[in-house]
C-alpha cells in the first residue's frame, strides 16, 4: 500500500441523541506536516457521515467511486447501505491484491456506527477510533462511557479531551480539529477549531525553555 500523504485518526462515539465524530485537518508526508486545512469528514446523504483516515489519494478515490455509485441509483442509500458498499469495495481491492490504505467510520442518523478497514474487515461498536488512536484513545473513551451516556454538551467536551490525548502523543495529529454530529433528523459539521493545549506537563520545574 502506498503511503504518501496521510490523515490521522477518526474518533467517534454515541451520545444520548446521536453520534459525534472528530478528525484533525492535517495531512502528513511521513512525519512532516504538509497540509493543515483538509477536511476528512464527508456528508454523503441526508443521514450519513463518513470519517476517513489513511492515504489521502485513496480517500479521494474511494469517495469518487461512492459518488459515482450514488449517481446511478435514484434510491438513496441508508447508513447500513453505505457501510456494505464501502466494505465490498475495500474487500474487492484487497482480493485483487491492490488494497486501499483507508479506514472508514460510517455514522448514521439511525444510530449506525460502524467501521471498515483497508482489508474490508468491519465491526460496529459504541466507540470507534481508527489508526494509532485505537490504542491511545479507545481505552479512555470506553472507561468514560462505561456507566453513563453523555448529552451533547458532555460529548463535545469528551471528544475534545480525546483529541488532546492523541495530539499530545501522535506527531501526525494536529491541534486543529473538525467535529461533526449526526442525529435522527439533523447533521451538523462544525468549522475547524483549535484545541486549547497545555505543554507544561512536559517541562521540569528547573528546566529553561528557549
């Protein structure tokens, strides 16, 4: 699989009235921050959001195929329909030994929250995080959501904390993030916002920073 310009993790979980997801807006060339204003959250229907991570040219290719398939059929796809279509595309490329380097999170207004990886493997969960964030952020979110389902204000605060956790630990995750929500009758994609970071934790008391 090619890896030229890549996007970092997608973070998503359910709250009381819908699903919230977030990505940063940075594309990295290796460990070099190459572009800083690229959205990786896409609304593909009135009730479906996609969050994508991985190689950006493969993301563009996958979206091109999806929009082409949508244009052929006047009947709108459900969130589950998009998930199955994406899974078949990625599994087909894997079977041809030409896998796309992408991971996709599908969030629907009907409560659908599912993921597909570059091999076409798929699963559903109340908490989904792709890429390196699977290891850094998933345990944090599962612990927070184990005993209560947050409202939308709590969900915004929690997903910002999750983004900060990854930003502090992943060189490819910037502090500029885009957050989106999908509910039964409403989709909202916020403009990119900067997280309030605090690097004092990494500085020793007797250390001087120049």
